[in-house]
């Protein structure tokens, strides 16, 4: 028995992931940061360990802050393909099994995205597509393009990278040309025909093309060479509509010419950009702005980013939905001697944690989750540097440790933080 998972299934899962952030009973997904201690080689972070022990326990002990992903932080994305003169682009073909691994769409320097419907027999593209009209158009190099949408400035700032382009299908009129394009799409239209056999002895004035199938209205004519009268191109003069299958008939003075109709996707070209361009990637963009209202420590760095789904509130069975979360313990110390240094181990003799930040003004010591049991009030803490202090007040972290699901892990080179700094974190999730 053989089987496949279709591209539509992957796109559907990407859509469900994005929709989860905006549903009535929505999922709470947090971007977390952590891992203040060095990797064996900080310049070459190791591949994340996805063992149960690591994803369910160790990552929690390295985590120190989190920010919730909101709907505006997520976008469908597709691999970036820039239009470059002299490049051969693939063309849309409803029978192409490898369509979504080919470059059959482009983005120009004005952030306009076009789908290639005909590449002139595999010739190089030398004329940049322009315009935002609703109908396919032919450029001077004989390519046929279909305008899909324009990446807005807002989307570009958040989701456009050197490797990915944001893509969306509109559900309401946002005033852009894409809404008009979606409404004007022709379901089951035929916008291109491939010449599969050029034949011989044909003259364009004496040659007719008929298109028969389960749709209506499609018409075409031919272009021929002077001698020996081969058919060089079949030109669509009316795409018709409603076709799921079509046969090309060629009649005239010549013999053996054949062609194959290329039928649009369901809904038509431009109807659903996410489906048509295989938006199975989701980009998440979260901006960490300084100390985020004194929630994110700026006294340390981080090396690990995760996505955490549906953690619980500390010592409850309720899900946490706050936007910002400090995932450190804060201990108010008395009788302090010495200075607690970041990244050092601190313990009570039987247990230890890692120092995230020391606030000498308020005698606040921020640490990761202790490796074993939590430090008890009135415990004497001692750090590797010899600093000591007795716990007088304990402020717990936001999340109940080890709850929810770690669904994504990424190790990075160390990223330092500062009160006047913004980290623009972009993650790509592929479905």
C-alpha cells in the first residue's frame, strides 16, 4: 500500500496553528528565552536535544522569561524567490508533481508577487512583471504572469527576510489590490497551453484550435513558424471557466500537432494565495523590548528559544494567559555578604540554581528553577563566588514548572540584552 500526505494537509495544519492564537478558546503559546550558561562551543550551538528529559525538564531549568505570541505575530510564509533578469522560472502546471519545489512565482523589487503561468518554453525571463491588474498579462519576453498580491510595509517589516516572503489570503476587504484579484479569479480557467508536438505544414491563417471539456468558453489560436509550418505557440484568447479537464484539438493544413491545456487551481489563479503558493511555513515574529516592564532580565544573555504551549499558572490547574512572564524565582535576601555574580551556581547545601541577576539595591536575587526542590524561606544561600545571604521573601515564577508542552526548540549563539535594546526574534515553523 502506498500513500501521501498532500500539500493541502500541510497548509491546513499551518492555518490551524495560526488560527489557534485567535480563537475563542485560544491556545496560549509563549516565546521563551533561557540558557545563560555557555554551550561547549558558543560559536557553534549544538543541535537541540529532543529527548523527553530535555524537552520536559532541562529546558524548564534554563528558562527565565516568556512573551506570549499574539495573532499579529504570526504569518503564513513561502520561500523567497526574487525576480532576476536572465533567470528561467518554472511555470504553473496542474500536472507538475514537483510544482511546489520549483520557482514558479517571484517577488519584484516593489514587493509585488506574481505567479508564472507560461515561461515561453523554458526561456529566460528578461522583462520584469509590473502592475496589479486582475487578468494575466504577457511581457515582452513572452512570459505570462498573474499578479497575486503586494507585501505591505507592515508585513515586510515583520515577516520579510532574505529567505522567506509573507503570504496571506484575505477574508475581508483591506483596500488592497489583492481583494480585487481574489474576487476576479476565474474558477477552472485555462490561461496557457503547452505545445506537446509542433507538427508541420501549418499556417496560422488556416489553423483552428478547439478546446473541449467540462467547462465552457475557452478559445485559442496559434502562432506558426514560416517553414516548415510548425506550431510555435498556442495563444489563449478566452480562458473560459469551469474546467477540470480539457482536450486541445488542432485542425488545418498540417499534421501531428498536439497541445495540452493547463487548468487553473480550484477557485482560479489569485483566489487563495496561501493555498496556491503552498504557504505551509509559519513565521513567528516577537519583539523583546528592553526589560518588558521589568519582566525580562537585561542583566544576562540567552542562547535558547522555545515555543511553550499552554503552561499553567504557578501552583494552580488554570492556564496562564498573561502577555509577559518572568520565569525566575526572586529571593529577597538579608544579611548579604559579597556579590552574587550572574551565571554562577548558588545553593543551600543540598540544592542549587543559576544566578540570572543580582539587584544589590533591593537585595533581590533572581535565579533559574532549582535543580531539585525549591529553596525554602530562611535558607542560607551561598554562591560559587562566596557571596551569602538568607532568604526572607520568595516571589515565585509565573508558570507552574514542567506544565504545558515545549513544541519548538532553537539553540543560538549568545544574545546579550540591554534596557535600550530590542531583539527582533523570527522563527520559521514548517508543516
